[in-house]
C-alpha cells in the first residue's frame, strides 16, 4: 500500500497515526501535529548493492516513518517514541492495514522490564539536561515530556499496558510549570521512579522476538513484487491509497 496524501509519496505504509502532544492530551491551539508510521520497501530492494532508506522524516507537516525492520529493532529496545505507535487510541490511526493490525496485536512481544527502565529513564534524563541548559521561558516543554515519560514508564512497568493519553494532562502541565521554574524538583521524582522501576513488575525480563520475526517475514513476502509477466503473490498489496 502506498502512503496517502498525509504521508510521503511512494512509501508503502503498513501503519501510521497521530502521536506526540495530540496523543498525550497536551496539545494546545497552534500545537504541531506529529505523525509516526511504519512502511515496507519492496522486498527485492533489500538485495541490491545500495540499502534502501530506513527512515523518512519531513517537517511542515511533521512526519517520521521507519522501515519495518528498523521500527522493530527500536521497539524491541524499548524506544518510547516508536512504541507508542502500537498503543494509540483507535481514533488516532490514519493508515491501518491488515499487517498493521497484526503489528498492534504483537505489541506486548516488544516489551521487557530492562528495556523500558533504560529507555524511558534515559529519555527522561535527556529532558532534565534540556531543562538545565535552557532559559526559564523555554523549559516548559521538556518538563512536561519528563513527567509524561515517568508516568508512562511506571504504568507500563506495573500494569504491562502503555497509556499514551495521559490520565490528567492538566496536572502534568501544572507540575511541569513548577519544574520549569526549578529543575531541581525533577531530581527526586526521577530517583523515585528509578527505585520503582527496579522492583519486580508486570513486564517480562526479555522481549519475545520470535513472533516479531515471523511477522516481519510475512511483510517481506507480501511486498515481494512479481517479475514482469508473473502473477502477484497472494496477499500482496496491489493498489494505491488516495
């Protein structure tokens, strides 16, 4: 399936949706609308001298699309940004193919306690460094993201479910303003989160890559274009969405 008008021409999108502040419930009038997606290259392009591009990133509009294998590697490592794609509220999906539905169904296979702890706390630490480096008037956004990452990590660790849309966005905004005024307030919050994430939780110690590998092989088969004059593989996408 080729990406529709909300994406990048010529890219075969498997799954895409609206992420970022809109998905978290933190968007305000004028906020950017961020989109994230997964695409598959024609399988035969993987066998040439030049590797096909693994990511497509555009601005105005803000869109990031990762090739399926790269997305899977990032998700297995616990990357918070890519992980949220398979945990979005239904209304935020814009392209949702049968293979995309399968990927959503595999979302728990990507999760592991160590990866979540390392990735989410690592990203939160990055936001704290931004807080310390910026002028006070530019600290609110990283403060909100720090709080959002901590809240999502704890819920994910303790329930095995990623809640993309925050339960109380206003509380996150208000506490974010306080942390923006005094970044040192974030330090005990991060320390407490690290302590809780070190305890046993609902997540397995390691991810389960076997079903992910099987899914990726189905994607490759579905996107194996026939030679001229040869019949198309069963299940292969044949049209262009528009």
